[in-house]
């Protein structure tokens, strides 16, 4: 009898050891994958800086590999699909290895351990101050798809853990065990995970972002507490993993809080309302940042417990141009309308973002849609002001919308009428003047209507006749006066404005063909809605042919 008890105890210790090792193996496997990405990133950096610029045979091989990896199926790139499949394969292998598959309860317990391991991973991938940013060149926003996949995997394995356990207990008549605190705590944790999963639906996150964010924080806190109660024994290691996971999250929050407190001292923001529902915010403290990075803005007088990320237009002074939507930006816009030029106490958490150094490329193509121009303006202005100018030319393409019909006005050319409808020009008036006066910048502004789709082939442009200053008309008509004021203010843009959607592929191909020599390196930076980013990505992919140097692409998605 004693031998039987000793055997069961030994078997239990072995199962416990195997379960703990399943989490450790998961951590090791994820660590190896991260290390491979870090090595790949730094090899690219070293090769870019010190390697030969032109090797046709290597270029052809590299392009074929990139074309294969960047091919999209059902909206998911091949490289990401391979990464996801590898990740899920590792999870499946660990779930069924070193476990007695004939004992359903043992399998259920293993799924629970795998779920806890994925919980650590998804929190690590969500850290704003992630060590993966400098190591792999990917900031937290680029890791967000991986964070979501890890989250869905954690939810799925948690549900399997619960279903398999309940099935086993139902067969043996032990469902009464659910009345025990540690067991119903597990149900609470699983329910909180499902709520978070449902709240990540794109429509919900865009329409109710503040509610989504609060749910995320509250449900995550509940999960940490409930999982700790589910397996509270330190001997089982689960609670140690939970404490470690919570410590990661708390440390990140402390770092962010310290940044917010530091940048709050003596800091205030001057908020100005712009036409077409936009805001320009200027802080009186400088924020050291690289062009194209972003920061979380906190204005306690508008929203006490909320901070929101916005792309930095400049860092000296710290400025944002923000498109107004609902929630925080709407309240801030109303405050600016009530008291124009009002100064509000504020702070920022940042900067964030691992943006490539555009200054080391000879040819730069920047594509922006709507308020995404904050990103491209920041890059372009930095390039033309750089002490050592490597960039020989900058193609700056901005796609903006006009609303309503273009009514004819006496004495005005079509291009003048078109320009007067682009209230978005007011958002970046000074920046546009700066770019227009630079001989290195080819400035193109495409004006579209909301209903017309982006062109993927030939451009449907209307040729724009340059505006002559003598065509300004004096009139007492308020509407015509508004038109004339706009013409005077933006007359220098007359030769830059186009109507219709741009042919991104043709513009990138032209940039490649107009290089001074074959060794010139090209980078394309794009920021805008998903449709624009997708077309830009496809255009770069189509341009990667022959023996020309590969085109580097960096994109950021934003609301249009």
C-alpha cells in the first residue's frame, strides 16, 4: 500500500516537473525566435553601413526571398504566416509532449500551463518600453499583431483547459469541485480573457477606444488576481509566473509614469483649432525625439485619466497636428474653440517608435494620407535641415480629401477653386512653404473625393494650370472673398496640386529611374489609412525587379 502511495506521489512530482518544463521550453523557444530576429536586424544594419552597395547576384537572391516572404494571402503576409504557424506548432508540441494523453485531466492541466506561458508572452509583447525595440528595430506598435495572436492563443488554450477539465469531472461525477474557490477563480479569469478578446474587434476599438482601453486594464488586473487565486501554491510555480508577469506590466507602467511626471514639470500646451476639424498643439518644453516618432499626450484639464498617442510633427518645439475624432480629441477641440490659444497644463510620455534613419538614403519617397502627413512632414523637414545632406531628392506626396461640389466662380481657374476647398492645407501652412522653397523637394498634393477609390494603375489626374497672381478678383461677396484669401495664401502651391488619386506605383518607379547612379539607395516612408499603405506596399513590391538596389519600405497606419 505504501509503495502504491509512493508511486503515485512520484508520478505526481514527475507530472508537475513536466508541466513546469513545458512553460520553460515555451520561454526558450520564444527567446530563440526573438534572438534570430535581433541577429537578422543587426546583420542588416551592419551590411547597410559597411557592406558593398552593389552585388547583382546577391540583390537578385535577396529580392526573390523578399518577394516570396512579403506575398500576401487573405491579407496576411507569408513571413507572418510562417511565424504564426511556427508559434502554434510549438504550442501544440508542448501541449502533447510528456503527458499521458489517455488521462483527460492531465491534458487539461497541461493546457492550463501553456495558457499561463502565453500570458507572459502577450504581456511582454505589449510593453511600451520593450527591450525588443532597440534589439530588433520593432517598437511596441509593430509588435501589436504578435501581441494579439498571443492573446487569442492564450484565450483558446484557456477555454480548452476549462472544457477538457469540465468534461473529465462530468464523467466522474466531480462537478461539485467547481464550488471550490480556486476553481471558480479560474472561471473568472477565463471569462475576463474572453471579454478582452471580444473587445479587440476593430469596430469596437475604433468606435469606443476609451471603453476598450479601460476594459483592457480592468480585465487584465482581474486576470492576474484570479489566476493567482486559481493556483496559489508557490510550490506549483504558477503563482510565481503570475507575479513575474504582473511585475513586467507594473515596471512598464512605472517607467511611463516617471516620464509623465518628468515632462509635466513646467510644461503646458497651446491648443489651436484648425479648419476641417483639426488641432495644432505646441508644448513649451522640448522633447528629444527622432523624426517620425510619437508620444502619448496627457491633458488633465480635458481627460484626467487618459493619454493618447500622436505623431510628433517636430520636437523643437514639441508640436502635434491632430485630426479630430470622438472622445478625447473632440473634447480638446471644443476647449480650443471656447478659448482660442488657451494654454493648458500637460505632459507627454515618450518618444516611442523605431523609425529608420532616413538621412542615410540618397533618394526618399514620402507618401501620406490626411493627418498621416505629420509623420512625413517631420521626416522631410529633418532631411532638408540636416547638417550633412545625403538625400539628393525627396518626393513628398500628400493625399487629401475635399468634401462637397466644386462650384464655378467668376475669374477663378479650376486649380484655384480646387485649392480653396482643401482646408487641410491650413494644418501645415508653414511646413508647406518650407518644403516648397527647398530645391531638393518634389511636392505633390493629390486632392480626392471621399467616394473615389485609390488607383492602383494609371493615374486619373487633371492637369493643373499654374495660378497667376493677377487673377485674384476683388469682390464684396463673402464666399468669393474667402476664395481669394485662400488663393493669396497658397498661390505658391498652384503647380503642386493635382486632382484625383495618385498612381503610387508610377511615382515610385519614376523615383527609381531618376537616380543619379545605380548605387543610390531608396527608402519609401508611408503613413495613412490601410488602403493607402496596402497600395504603397504593393507598389514597392512591384518595383523590386531586375538588378536595381532593393527599396526599403517603412509604413505606419493611421486614421484617414
